[in-house]
């Protein structure tokens, strides 16, 4: 643990839902739920207006509709979330060269590397307040909650204390005073199963955990987990902020307008993506050993599977064969909305003829039908030749209803069109880098 409060944790508030409210003026101040919109869907993010009705992440969409039937249920726009996240991460890197992103909406920042005149509480507090103002500016009005403390663990705990749109600075020397009354659930890695084991042992708060010997925790939870909790209960966390220094992988992915259910079609798409990955690797003069596929199911559940080769490769055919074999292990019967292929474990050399005389990849190729384009998921961006940009309010029975508004306009008019109206188009975001 550091002697200064010099690690900052930033968490964008209700991120996906906040981006939707920013870009859809008619939804501001109203409950918004982002995630799978079908009967088997899962909530990804709920706005604070929806959370008042008990809606939360990972809840089934069916239950969310029962709790908050008047909410706007949107399928999500990942291009908008990525773009907004990029702006925030640029602000963080302007502050310090040591930024560790955890996800699109969350990151650690090492203030000790920021060139500040000092790391006194007043100084880092002022830095945190200015940072929150900058995030609000560059995102078009989104808010962030900040925690600043002497370790990653304490900074993350602190960022949960004043949500949304707040900040907590934990002064050095007060860490245990803050932690002791809290329940054990605030510690990373303490899920329902671990919490139940601790409860049976009479351990409910971090103060209880602090009074428990390391040997007892190891007996209850195992060596690594027991030792880790023993240390965190004493505010001991020496993990550094690790910045991204170089590309760790090369990947290609695609999101599809309609859920994919045909396995042959999925295999063909993975084959194409693998070839593109191989082309990009050869262009950059690199290769890799670990092939990973990413599959986002119809309910927004994201799965990944990896396989590591004995030697590096940059061959799209090899990558494709491994990707298809990984797909074979996954249950995709409910439908797939995103597929991706990536290669990591990058190197600057290639083992030639890795698989010997392998079959030509054409034998594995499938004929890909033209993917359906005239689908209208709720919340999707659209453009009408005359009305301009808007978003899908709803669709069904051959009709799509659109609200014409953007982040820069007041709430706009609602119009309905045939789903095959040639003047109405899905907005196509720029391809991923």
C-alpha cells in the first residue's frame, strides 16, 4: 500500500444506458434498459431511473419488463459505446501515462506518474474534480464517479461510495477505518459461494475478516484465495497500474443484424475473419500462437474459447481451422449476434508448414447467403432520405416506427414506415480497426 492517495479509479455511470439517453433526447430522465430484448434476453445496463424499480445488470429481460414495464428496452449500439469510451481513455492518458483500462467504462490511473506538484489530498481531490468535468465535456454530458486511494482495491471501493456522479478520496492512514464496517462482498472475488462459506464461519464484515487468522482463511477458502482475502482485509494491495504498451492481439469481429443460427454460415464467417486476421498479421510482419474466438449470444452473453499452437503462425487457413474447431464446442442454438477471431501471443517469426501438408482451405469453405439487412432492432440508428437520422422505436407486422432525433436536437417526431421502405436505411458504423 502506498503512502499517498495516488491511484484513481474512474467508473462511468450506467454507461450503456447513459449513452442511449445522451443520443436520444426523448429518453432523458426516463428508465432505459439495454440488453437482450427477447424473452430470453439479459439486462446489460439499466439507467438509474430503471434501477429505482429494482432492475439490475444480469437480470432476465422478462423480469425487468415485469418490474419496469414502461422502460425503453434497447438492443445496444456498440459502435457508440466504443467511440465514447475512446474519448474518455484519451482524457485519462492526457492526465497520466499509466492508465489501465478494465472495460469500456472503467479504468485505473496512476497519479504518481502524472507530474503533479504533490500528492496531498487537496491536490488529488482537485485533479479528480477536474477530470470528472473533462469527462462530462468530451462525452457530451455523461457523468463519472471517481475513487482515489493508496491502492487499486481501495480506489475501486471508494468509487462505489458516492454513485452516481460523485467522488471519494481516502486519506492515507484511514483505509482500515473505512473498510472495517463494510460487508465482505466489497472485496473482489467474494461472490455468493465465498460469502456463504464466510457466513457459516461467522464472518460478515471486513472487521470480522481482519480478526480471522490467515491459517483459518486458508483452511476455509484454499491457499491463494485465503491469503488474498487476509491481505485485502488489512488494506494490503501492492498491485501496480499497468498501462497498455503494445497491441496484445490482432482480431476481426462482426455484429449481425439478425441472430445467426446456421452453423455452416457461422463457420464460413469465421473462415473469412481468420483470413483477414492472417492478412493483417503478414502486413505487419508478425505471427501468433493463441487463436481465440469470441461469440456473443442472442441474450448478450459473451463467450470466448482459445487454443494455443506449438509454434507461431500468420496463415489464415490455419487460424480458420482452429477457430472452427473452437466453435464446435459451443452451444449456439439460441442464436449468435457477434462472431470474432483473434490471434495473440504475438511474435516476429513464423514456423513454416506448421501442419504439414494440410488440406486446402477451400474444402472447408461454405457458400454464404447474403446476410439479412432489413431488420430493425429497438434503439438501432437509422437514416431516412427525407427525415434524416433517427432511431428505431419499435417494429412488427411489417412496420417499423422511428423517432427522428439526435443528441444535438430536441425530442423529435415519430413516424412509421414499411419495413422494406427503400428510403429508410440502417446506419452503418465505421468498421472496427
